């Protein structure tokens, strides 16, 4: 599978020279407090995480422990209460609001439990659409979408709508979509939550293959079978990380 392997800027102070050891994501003292009415909920407390390029990192913890919050913060879908997130040399917590959609598009790939594909579009169109504002040149997008889907074993499903695909196939479309813009990191929130064990295994295999090629992936999971295939497991309880 084709993944982002573009050389990083020389001035990236997190680049220690060895490509394999390069830190791609640094989370520093990250906290998030939501308010449920007047009651503060400390969903994440002072989290520190260092992730190297090509890691397949499992995030585990009980329901309500802050796993989705952590991904939403890294994905810039939620704003941190405190702390820093440095992704691929960019401090996400200091990016102006109006530039966030672009940074998100260019640096982050999302995979959700419920796939979140657009039901009226084909598999190919779903992947192409994710490149509509992308730096991938317009004339290359169709070919790139097709190639990604073919590599994920969906070459004969290009014109199928999501409703015509199995859960596992829909999830592979969403993986192709996440990869389309060559993101620095893929954030997957319980991506195997809705599929049978055989499909789960094939999704995990795809993740492993991608990570071996240098794609960094963070995957929230409840499934020990998924976690044991990951390069590292991070555990969260009550918003506190213990790794
Ligand atoms: P997990 O993904 O581990 O199940 P979450 O990150 O979704 O946990 O939630 C962590 C805590 O933050 C929970 O107590 C949850 O109720 C709370 N929470 C999550 N999102 C919001 C929100 N948008 N507003 C208020 N509270 C929230
Ligand atoms: Mg969650």
C-alpha cells in the first residue's frame, strides 16, 4: 500500500536524523475539561505521549475514560483546555481556527466505527471526494483513488455504493479515504467495533502493513486481539494515561 513517505523538513527539531526513530507526534501535558451544565468533566488529564513514525499504537481503556477525547484533540475536532500537540512539526494547538480545516485535511486521516461514508456516492467517489481540496493534483485524484481501493482489495467494488458493500468493505473504503491525502497520522476510533472477527483480522492486517511502510496509526480499541497486533499499547483510566 502506498503511504506518505515524503522527506521531512530539515529544521524539524523533533527529527533526530534516523528516519525510523523520527518523532511524528508529541503530546505534551494535554488536558481537556468539558462542562456538562456547570459540572466540569475532566476527560483528559495532563497526557504526555510520544509517537514515532510508523508506530501502530493501540489506545485502550474503559468506556468514558477519554479515548475518543484524545483522538478528537489530536484530530483538531476538539480544542484542548491545556497543553500542546505537535504533529509532523506543526503545533496543532497554535494553528488559527480558520486554518484548522486545511491542516486537518493535509495531516490527519480519520477512520470511524460507523465508517461515515457518503451514502449517495460510490466507493471511488467517496475516496476522490476526500481529495477535493487536496494538494494531490486534480488529474491524479481519480487514479490515486482507484489505486488505493485496488490495493485494499476493492478493485471490483469501485462503483458500488456503501449500502451495496459489506461492513468490512465499507471500512476498507474508509481506510482508502483516510490514506488519500497522505496523512502524517491516521486516527481510528474503534474501527473494528462493528465487524466480525474475520473482517477484524483483515483490517488489522491492513493496519500492520501500512505501519510497516511508515504510516503512523493510532487505534482506539476494546479488542485485545487488535491490541496484541499493535507495536505498543497505551492505557487510559479516568483521563489518565498509564503506559
Ligand atoms: P471514551 O471514548 O473512552 O469512551 P470519551 O472521550 O468519549 O471516552 O469521554 C470521556 C468523558 O468525557 C466522559 O465522561 C464523557 O461523558 C465526557 N464527554 C465526552 N464528550 C463530551 C462532550 N462533548 N461534552 C461533555 N462531556 C463529554
Ligand atoms: Mg469513545
